[in-house]
């Protein structure tokens, strides 16, 4: 991953703020990327400035190291390294919606689709399970598709916690913090999730296993 060591900087979105309209609005994307993610990056750099031994670690390594770190450093890094990783991944698994007039297709990578079918039966069943997971998060957090030896699994986390800490490889995530949808959807999280599926970039999701 680019820009993956201290000092971290905020990479531009891979599309315009308004590119996910009408499913995700430009104002939400602007605040989410330029304000929320920027704050996590600034906080992470401030913490790491005082921790030279951690400055050489990648974002993934910092998260995997969390259980070995003392409090309150562990907690601060869980929130802020997680906040950077989770938002970068979230923005990167989305893309502008497919123009229904065009001949462009919206296909999964065939290997990924085979894994989804093996683990969930079908892509539609997976989407329904993932929606239920996103709806079940109480308060702020994420729904994830993760890989572990032998298959795919759906898990949820709270706050900015990340499955890497538990040895699971994230493949896809959905941000269900209210800041991800409240400006457009208010309390209608289900409608947000249904529409979010229209902007998932399925072609970007790959199994980490060979
Ligand atoms: Mn967020």
C-alpha cells in the first residue's frame, strides 16, 4: 500500500467527491475523506512522533502489534491506526456506479466469486448476510468480509477496531458510523447499505490466498 509508513499523509480519493452520486453524496464524501480521515492521520502521526520504534512499521504491522503494546498507547493506536486503515480501504473498495446505458459490466473477479459461492452459496445470499451484519452493529463500527484459512467469513467490529488484530485478512468493509451516511440517509441505515452495494468495486476484491 502506498504511503504506508510514518509520517502518513492523506492520499486523494481515487474519484471525485461527487462520483458516487446519487448513492453517496459529495458532501458526505468530502467530510468523510478530508475531515474524518484527515483527523485520524494527524492523530496517528502525533502518536508515532513519540514512538520511534513503531515508525518503521507498516499500517498493517502496527495493527497486528497492538496486543503487545501497553495502555494507553494500545488504545490510542487501535483507534487511530485503525481509523486510517479502515477509511483508506473503505474508499478504495468503492467506485462510480455503472452507467446502465453503457455496455460496461459490473463483474466480480472470477476467483473471488467462486470463493463467495463456496462460502455463502451465491452473491445475493452474501449481500443479504452482509446487510444483516451492517444493520446489527450497535453504535459505531464496521461490517467486514474477511478471509481465514479455508474460507470467507462475515464479522463486525466496533469503533475503529480491525480484524487484522485477530489474524483475519480483510477483503471488504462497510462503514456504518453515522458520519458515513447521516447527511443523506439520516436514520435509514438499511437504505444506505442497499445503495452502497451499487458503488462497491467488486473487481478490486481478491483472495489473499494463492
Ligand atoms: Mn468513517
